[in-house]
C-alpha cells in the first residue's frame, strides 16, 4: 500500500480531471454548480487512485476498500452512473438536475 498525503500527486489529480471532463462530455452530463463539490470529489477519486490504484467512489463508506475495488461496482464511473446516469457524488449531473451547471463541462 502506498502512503498518501492529503494532496495526491499532481499528475494523478490532473488525469482524474481530464477523465471527468471527457466523461462528462461523452455522456452529456455536467459538473455541480458549486465547484467545491467537483473539486472535493476529484480529490477523493485521486486519493483512492493513488492509494489503491483505482478511482473508488469517495462518497460512500466501505468496510474494506480493497474488496469494493475488486468488485468494480463503485469504481468511477460507477454502475449506477453508467446504467442510469445517477451519480451519488454529484460529479456527473444530468442537464435537468437543479444542481448542474450547464456552463461547466470543463473544470
């Protein structure tokens, strides 16, 4: 296991930003109108990617993160997002969501 400070490596954080922008564009979803929500989720995804090698959803509690990662259900984009465009973290929001920012596909 790799030690992770409060701030993940800049290259990991940048790769998660690029992933999020690309995924939002390809799925016609938008980031939250509050940029702090988006930043917080990207930071959590980046930390999990750095520590565990996978962007596990940071907004849920897991008894064992390694077990959850192996199941791949909550790895971003999670199954609810891929199947129904439901993002618990509010990273990817549909245009009709009251918290989505139609002006913010890029972060």
